[in-house]
C-alpha cells in the first residue's frame, strides 16, 4: 500500500468530533468578535478577517489529520468549524452588540464558509500529514495566500497601511514558520505570493459586487 493510499483510507467523523468542531467554531466566533474591541490597531482588524476564520478550519484539519484519514470527512470538519465561527460571530453581534444589521453579509459569509471551510480543512491535513511535498506546499501556500489577499484588500481597497503590513507579515510568517525544510519554506512562500491576488480577486471581487 502506497503512502498516499494510506492517507486516503477512510475514517469517518464521529458524533463527538462533529460536535466538538461546531462548539469550537461557535466559541471562536464569539472570541473573534470580542477581540475586535480588545486588540490594538492594526491587529484588531485581524479578528475581523475571513483569513483568521479560515485559519481555524486549517487548524481543525491539522489537528484531526492523524485521526481521520478520509479527505471528505476532513473537509466536513473544516466546514463545520467555519460555519460555527460565522454563527458565533454574528450571533454575539445580535445578542451582545445590539444587532448584526442586514442578513445579507451573514448569509454571504455562511456560503463562503461552506467553500473555504472544506478547502482549508483539507489544506491543514495536507500540511500536517501528507507524504507528498506538493500537497504540503499547497496547503501552506493557500493559508499564506489568504492572508496575502487580506493584505492586498487593506492596501489597495481600504488604504490601511498598518493593517496591510500586519496581514502581509502573517502571510509571509506562516509558511516560514510551519514548513519543515528550507526548500519547502521557499516553495510555500512562492505559492502564497501567487495565491494572494487570486484569493483577493475571488473573495473581495464578490464582496464588492454584493456591496454595490
């Protein structure tokens, strides 16, 4: 049996794991809402970030990688975590901050959670568990690229230099810190650099159309 076949061997989500993903997502959603008021600028804006939410899906995939072999189950775990984040964030906004406003953006972020959650759940598992270098590099590149897209949004759209520097620093630091070898660090940073404008165009292009 090849290493790749071993990695893909099915081990499904249990009810306990499923519940833990949802509960963790809800708690982290509330926390990210609170952190917007607790952290100093520009780091406070990281809490109001789709990149941070997707990073939690990445962590979910990484944590479960050794227990769950099925990529489909890992994708589901990432989705459940990120959906919980959206619900927790906007639920606290409604109860604790006097209202979340229009339902449009919560619904948009829920749709995005159903896309980004599975992608980054698998990306986290690839980084943590895959025997294939290209999968480990792709996982870290996707994560770094998402924060790179936040950097581009802060710089090009909002004109927030401090926030752009903060998110750009995270985009570079994550592949450098998490990759296992210097070669993988270089490849992961390059992948993040390439992924950043693609994620920026996809995510913020959609949000701009909705806002218009």
